[in-house]
C-alpha cells in the first residue's frame, strides 16, 4: 500500500455517553470507552442493543445526553456536527449518490473540500486502483453489484483521509461468499491504512475476524470489552458466553477443593456450593468408559468436514455440544464418555 | 479480491421477447375488437372536435395563414407572452414554496401536523371561480390587505383585479398539489444519503443541492409541468377577477363571444393547446415518468 494512504491514527474517547431518545426510550446507558489510535474496535451485540446509536454519537449524527463527551485525540468534538468532524462512514445500504458515477462519488468529499481538480482526479484514481475499482470509474451506481458498491463506499469514505472510519454493518446486505471476501479486503485495508476504525456488527464471526478489541453490548450496556480471545475464553458473564460461539453449561458441586460433576470428582478451587460451569465444545473430549467423567447418548451428529459436531445428552442436565474428529463414525443413539479438563472450566456469575 | 467471486450487477434487465408461435394469429384481430369502443369514443370526443377546431382556425377569410396573422396581432401576441410569463412565474414560485414547505412537513412532526397537511389539500377542491373570489376577499377593494394597509396609513393596497391577483390565485391553487407531490417524494429519500454527504464534509445547503434536489428532480419536473399547464389554461379565476386581464384563455373567450371572431379564437386555442402539450411532453421526457395534463 502506498505511503500516501497511511492515515493518522487518532484515539477516540467516549465519556459518559448515554442516549435517551425523545419519548424517553433509553437506547444507551452512559458509556465510557477509549479507542486507541489505529485500533479496529468492533461493537457486537444483538439487534437493538445500541450499537448504531453509539456509532452515531461518535460520528456526530446524534448528540449524547447532557454530560456526555466525545474526544478525538485531545479535541473535544461533542459540539461539532458530523460535517466538521472529518469522519468516514460506511453504511449497510451503501448510501452511494445515485446521480453520480463511481468516480464522482469518490471525488465528492474532495470536491466539498475544494481540492484542485487535478489533485482530485489523481487521488480518486489512486483510491479506485487501491479498491480494484479502476475499470468502473465511469459506471453508474446501478450498474454495480452489492460488493462493488460497498467498495465504492469505502473508497469514498477513505479518500478524504478521515480521522476515524465508522462502519455500520457494512457486510450485512451481501451474500455469504461475498461477505467473506469483502471482510478480508476490509481487514487488509484497515491494517494497511493504520486508521482508527469502529465497526458495528451483529455477526460474531465478523467481530472475531476484524476486531483488535470487541465491545460486546446488551440492552444499551457494555457487557464486556476485550480482545477476541478474551471474549471467547474469558466471557464476563453468561450473556457474552452464549452470544459468542457455542457454550455448554454443566451443573457442579464444589466442596473442599473438589468439584463433582455427575459421578466424577475433579480438583477445583472455589467457594463451596453449587456452581454453574461453562465449557466450549472443543474443550470437551471424547474418552473411554474408564477415563471419562460424564456418560451420555449421542442425540445428533452433524458432519462438518473437518470435524463432526455431536450433541450428547448426559444422564441429567442440558445437552452438550462436543466436537469429534471429522472421520468419527459416531451416530445417533451411540453411548459415549466425555472428559473434562478442569483448567478449561469457567465458573461465571 | 472479489474478482474471483460471483458478483454480478444487481440490476440486470433480462430482454423480454414476446412469445411467438402457432395459435396466436388471431391475436391482433381480437385486440382490435377490444380496442374498438375506446377508439370510437376517442374519435368522437377528442379527435373530431380537435380536427374541427384546427379547420375552423383556417376557415376564415385568410385560410391557413390565419394562424400566423392571429399571432402577428400585437394584442394576441402580448396575451400569449404574458400568459407564458405568468405561468412560468407561478410555476417557479410554487415549486420554491412547495419544496421548502413539503420538506419541512416531512422532516418535522409537531402537534397538528396531520390536520395541517389535510387542510393543505383544501384548495384542490375549489373551482377557479371560488379561488378568484378568495383573492378578491384578500386583495380586493374590500379586502383584508387593503384594510390593513389603510389602517397602517399606507393607503389602500388593492391588486386583486390584475395580473398580480391572478398570480396569487394560481400560486394558491397550485401549491397543495405540488406540496403533496414533494412530500410523497421526500418521504422516499434515504436519510443515509444525506448522512453520507454530511460525513464527507457537505454543509446543509450542499446536501440540499447535491443530494435532496437531485432526488426530488423527477417529482419537481412533473409537478412543475402540471402547474405550468394548469396556469396556461385556467379561466375561472381570471374571469372572476376581471374580464380585462390579458391572458390567453380570456382572449380566446373575448374573441369567441364578444367579437364573434371564431377563426381567431380557434387558432389561439390550437396554439394554447400546442404550447401546453409541448411543455408536458418535454417534462415527460426529462423526468422519465408519466405526466398528465389536468385542470
Ligand atoms: N431515532 C430513534 N428514536 C427512538 N428510538 C430509537 C431511535 N434510534 C434507535 N432507537 C432505539 O434505540 C435502541 C438501540 O438502537 P440501535 O442503536 O439502532 O441498535 P442496534 O444498532 O444495536 O441494532 C433500539 O431500541 C431502538 O429502537
Ligand atoms: Mg444497527
């Protein structure tokens, strides 16, 4: 990527940014968050949890409730409208100007900034090349596919060298295959440009793949902030655990440094009493009758190629999802034993 | 990159070819039979009178050249030009007022909003005579404006019985229809487009010029063409305000009833029809939507 594309990495700070819409609906509880310069942060959560609202507060399309502040670097931009914040925006619906060609769309921000025509043309061309859109420069928007449109939208947002790039579910409108290829493209772009980026999605796969850090949100609150690994392996609560990936729940009893799960007893540190334990499918292993901790019956087996995903019903408690080898011949009705590694068990509040 | 992925343009229009084959030879005949009643009505009530009108225009002592001499008459030419100017002015003012008001009404919701929108459509229900009557009540000799200016010591301002009164009446009559068209179009605007433009640094006026107006353009053109055509042909209001107002429909009426100059009246009528039709045709081709003359 040419040097001229490397952008300033501006940190962003949200201080007590809450949002109450007219009519009294609390969309966002007051939120404090620091986004590091050059970082890609992903807001992840179910629909209606306040992701877009947070993004729009950063963009300057919504004002935070009184008391909230938005800082770009050292500058307090809370009072600035979006047109004076120098942010790039990419929407799910592309939002390209239908009355302009691809090149005119990309040139728009430069034209507004009164960049001289020659300079403008050069920068537009560079950006179109970077996005592999060179051959489409003269096309009308309705002559482009969804993936091409979103690349034009990215080019249009980036060509003005914004201080932060804000993306609201940019891949949601695309079909699965295209989504993967454009996600890789966005990843390459964000790493290459070194720009601070805020990415909103409800898709945990996208969040894990793109985020330096993920902000998991639920009902207008931040449930957890962390790297994809932290979110996956150390979920702060049951909501996060269930939202990201597949999580099994096991009931256990802790007493005097041991944990009983079913008939098995494992070493354990923790206060005495009943505990609910979480464990990922890949952290449960199939074992023999002698060394297994839990016995169960296969209720379903789904062949996924690289592995076979089993749903195992233990004698009591909820069904467990376990991954077996792809070539496993296990099927419905087979009796299996599972081994639990106590180090991989999570007790969450 | 995604060059390797199936990523086709979203809007591909497959070529539609009419199915051909045996068993369809009777089709044109049946179509003609079905169309016959409509064609008869069209001929009887539209084509025949029009042809007759055109012939009458050429039926005077001068024959076909009457069309030219009619226009060469300074009174007639003046009437045509002032009607064109009036209609263009009414269209421009109506579009400006209605665009601002229509956008405002779509973007802002306040108590009484629905009632106001409902009230706005009210003038549509009035015939031209009533509009004229209202202009007189507003700006006539006993009108509201005159009373107020007199009370303020500025002398009685009366303009109902002139082009200005007619202008006011036509604008009043045209605004509701155009506002409704603008509102319908403005409701379909994608707010993300405006937000995208703003994120790129566009000030509010630029967003209007670069995003909103281009999106409203087809609606504005068709509404403007209708407004223009209606103003060209309106008669009731002019007749109510004063018989001396020099607009084309009025001139036609005078030539026809008072001067019994039937050939000139017919020639002017054909001319009026042609101009209005041309305005609508141009609008139709520019806007790409169907625009029908009305009023
Ligand atoms: N302009 C608005 N007026 C009123 N309520 C809104 C508005 N925008 C969003 N909301 C509400 O705020 C909540 C959060 O919305 P949003 O931030 O769009 O969620 P997400 O992007 O996570 O799906 C939702 O309950 C939504 O209905
Ligand atoms: Mg959203």
